[in-house]
C-alpha cells in the first residue's frame, strides 16, 4: 500500500513555479544563448531581449533547479541542459516543452472545465500551430525510435505483408516495423500538413520504396487496403467515444481476412485511477482537446467486439489491445 503524502509533499504538488521557470527559459531560448560559454546576466539579457535584473532572477532559479551553473557572475549550462535544451543539438526536446507552454492558458481554465464538463479549446494546438506540431512530432519520433522496434517484435508479425499506420505522424512505427520485418510494406495515413515530415523521416531511413504516404482524414476518407495489420497508436485519446467506435468499425472493412487491428494508447484501468500518469493525462486531455478523453482498456475492447472482431485481447496492460478479423469474413 503506498505511503501517505507528507504536508511538505502536498505543498510541493501545489507549486507550479519551477515548471513555468523552465518553460519560460525554453521560450526565451536561454540555454542556446549560453551554449559553449559562460555569460553574465547582462550579456544573456542582451541576447534574448530581456530586463537584466529580471533575467538574473530567472537564471539564479535555474541554477537552483540544477539546469545552470554559476561561477562568479557567469552562468553556464549543465550537461543535461546542453544535451536536451540547446536548440541546435540533435537531442533537443524543447519543442515538446514549448507545446506545454502553449497549453498553459488552457490549464488556467481547469476549474471552469470541471464545473461545466467542457473544454476551453475548439482546436488542438497542432491545428492552430502546424509548425509547432511538426517540431513536436520530430521530438516524439526521436523518442519513439527506441520503443518502436520492441513493440514490433512483441506483436510477432512474421506472416504479415501489408501494414497501415493510421494517424502515423512522422512514420515512427511504420519505419520500425519495416526494419524489424523485411517482408513488410507499410502505408502511413495522416493529414497532408503532417506528411512532409513523414516523407523526410522515411527517406532518412531509406524506406521510401516500402512505405507509402497517403493524405486524408481517417474519420472521413478511405485508407485503402486491405491490410494484414492496422496500427492505431496514440490517436484515440484525441476523439470522443462514438467517433472512436465508428473508426474501429470502419477499419474492420479495410483488413484482410485474419488481419489484426492493434490499438496502442494511454488506457486507464477499470477504476480510472491507474496508471497514475494516465490519470493525470486524462485531465490534460480534458482541457487541451475539444472532444478527447482517456479511455479504459475495456472500452476499446468493447469497440472491437461490437464491430465484429474476434480474439479480442489486452496484449499489454493499459497499453495495447488487439482484435482479429474473422478469416471467413
């Protein structure tokens, strides 16, 4: 049984100060300004266009947070800041933090959302700021390159020949699956605004002859096929229950007999309280999407059952569910 929180930990949960300090530093590109050399607060302020006294307060706080060091009057990046927060670096994650900063005002309306049950947004930030969306997908692609091959291997797709990565973003999973299974060809279906990034990542992987790109709205347009396996990875929490159920039903018609639908998402358990991160993520989805939600695993499995899938199973707890189209269908 988990221990009770101390009063100090309760207070720490209520302090959002460090979060906004970090997000502001990323937005001002402080870490890139300090890359490769120490600078005084005045020098850094001149570079980022800030008030010297106010920026010095921010820099001192970043030292306390252990993202910067200070020697005399000179501030410099710590190794982790150099690796992940300098914009020119290959492992830069700042775009993902900028997404969180763009969603900051929505979190300020959480109380209203709890009272009314309605989101304060009518469009996701990816729709209102496509450039930010593409940059975030690039970060997620880099992170997903570590987990994609493992997922592919766990699914045991040796007999599959064709795959659809629905809402596949940068093509991270399609690339990983094709690298693991040399017999596999894939189609990435996503919005036209996303596919230039997908095209670039697919070419970098040398898989342009095996991965096709198709633009469209997967709720309205045909993805083609039929396919031996269809993957829906982290797309359903942006949509309402009825839309998801309809999409699962629609995809049934685009599978080969015996084909598989695999849904990977951030599912909740039956109680709705676990995993802890997903329970908090569900609140994030409430205030940052118009109609999204985090669903229980049982709900996704019910969509499959209602749509006629067989052998519906939870492959990984609160993470991956699968259904199979009948071979007689």
